[in-house]
């Protein structure tokens, strides 16, 4: 499958300058940039799919962790020190 791109001159010039500094060709630099973008978008979509799956499971089970407890746990983990206790999911009315 062949794809043709019309790349604005300013982007071509910037990509060429960066490619030269990184000992690469403009073509290789642009292919790498596209690959990185594709991989990032695939990871983002996989994350969203997983979030939707987990939300559906939480709604089905009727259990979850209140946001305030989750945030407090993350803040304690980020702060270092003693490892905080993981909050547990519980049924919500």
C-alpha cells in the first residue's frame, strides 16, 4: 500500500535539520516520527478500551473505590515512606 504525503515546506525543513543533527536521513526521521505517533495512538486506544472494560465490570459488580480514597492512596505512594494500604472496592448503593 503506497501512501503519498504532502508535507508543508516548514515541516520538511525542520525535519531535515533535526535528521542531520541526529545522523539520520529526512526520510528515516519522518518514518520514525510517524511510527512513534502510531504507537502512541495505539497505546492510548488500548488504555481507553481497558478503561471502558473496567468501568463496565465495576458497574456490573456494583462495587468501586471512592475517588477520594484512590487519590489519597496515590498521593501517599508518590510521597515515599511507608507503603500505604491499598483501598478495597466495596458495594455502593
